[in-house]
């Protein structure tokens, strides 16, 4: 018997899911939780095979809760169920230990299939989720290729090095005998080339791809 815990901040959703699952002969719903605190209490008192977990739990984060369950209750599997079809949410949930990811528009049949697959020790993503992941990987590979092929002017390299050393715009301008506006122009060009929005991300990417030591 697969013992399930349903976790979503909307009680109407957990009730609806419970009604779907109650007719499955190999499954039993051990409880329904709307907050992380309720999940903590439930896990202390009851052995759960699979937690069907939403990402958005009101003031709580399903991402953090998933990581906690993965680290503290390794025998309990997490199957994420969410309305978020963004690749970043999916990959974060999977990195935090989820055994699978389903969207809330998934059919009843696929819910059942996913639960049984995860219980059997397999990973499970719906076709739609897999398509989102693959498109994300394709974008990342293209970005990697673009960054590996970047070309910089001598001045851009100088400014990148000085930014990494923590110098301000005015300090860089003084050091290189150029105007503040010129420094800002080069900074904007560097951000655009690395496809990032701030200096912290710029330095991180530049180090990751070997443009800074």
C-alpha cells in the first residue's frame, strides 16, 4: 500500500486529489497539509511513502520543504505538483530532491502513473515537463556556446578586471584616465555580452567561463 501525503495551500485541491486517489486499491491518503509546519508534524508521527507537494505554500516555500524532506527523510519521496511551468522552478525542485514533477493540468491517469513510478524508485516527468526541460537545456547550450565565443576589446578586458577587484566607476575612470560615462558604457557592453543584469552575475559568469582568474 502506497501511503501518500497531499500538500497544497488550497484545501480544495488536496480534497479533490484525495477523492481521485481513494479509489486506487494500492494507495491510501494518510493526510492533507496546507503548511510546512503541518508537514513537519505529520512526518514526525507517520511514515509516508510519497508526498505530493506544491511549490507555493503561501508563506512557506515548497522548494525549501522539498530539500528538507530529501535530507531528513530520505525514504520519503517527493512528487512535485504545481501550476508553474517555468524551467527554473522545475529544475530547482528536481535539484532539491524531488523524484518527479507534474503540472496541475495533468490527467488523472498520469497522476496515478507518476505515483506508481516514483514509488518503484523511478524518476517521473510528464511529456510537457520534459519538453520544458529540454528547451531549457537547449537555451543553456546555446548560451554556453555564445559565451565561449565572446570577443573583448582591450579596454573591456581592463574594465572587467577592475570591476572584479571591486573598484567603483569613478575609481576605474581615474585609474584608466577615462570618463565615468565611458566606464559605464563599457560596463553595459559587458553585461550585454554575458547576458546578465548585474555586476555580481557578471563576475560569476566571467569566472565560470575562464575570463577571470
